[in-house]
């Protein structure tokens, strides 16, 4: 059977068949977990995205240490992802997801998961930020 003639049967209606899609990707697409601990991790995250990987990044460690470093790192990642036409969104309070241009993040119209214009103090919640002095 040739790749173009392969089909996938729907679980709801066995008679309904869908063609399998073969995107023109030279290498596999990986979903990776990463932790943003300090600003020096940002170039590593960018390299993973340039490499075509999707990252789920835990930001709690940097957020607990410094609100300013967190804001700076996230703004740099937002600018980077926008420049390569990738995508970025938050996942709950302590994670963000970043994608290369080949993948986009679906957003429910009622959700508030976009990052641009965030207020860092409101976004992370008080329990994740260091005490103010």
C-alpha cells in the first residue's frame, strides 16, 4: 500500500475513512519538558524551538526567585516566538508552552491563556512570587 493510499478508520463509523497526513518534516517532532531556572536558560529554550521541538516550560523556579528576571525572560521568549512565527501560551499558573512555526496552539475563545500584555504579578499569583521588601 502506498503512503498516499493509507487510511484511518473513524471509531464512530467504520465505513468512514480518513487519509493519513504525512507532513514534510525531515525529523521527528518532539514534545519536551524543560525548567526555566535562570535567564541563561532562555538561549537553550530558543535552540530547542529552532530545532523544531515543542516545549512545556516550568517557570516556577525563576518566578520564586525574581519577578523582574521572570518578566524579562518571558518577554524575550514572546518576542522570539513572534519573530519566528511560532506560538506561546501559558498552561495554568506555572508552565508555558512554546511551539515552532509548524505547530500552533488551539485556544478556547473563553480562555485567557495568551501571554502578550500579561501583568506578571497577576499572572503568577502571589504565592509564586518572592515576598516584596
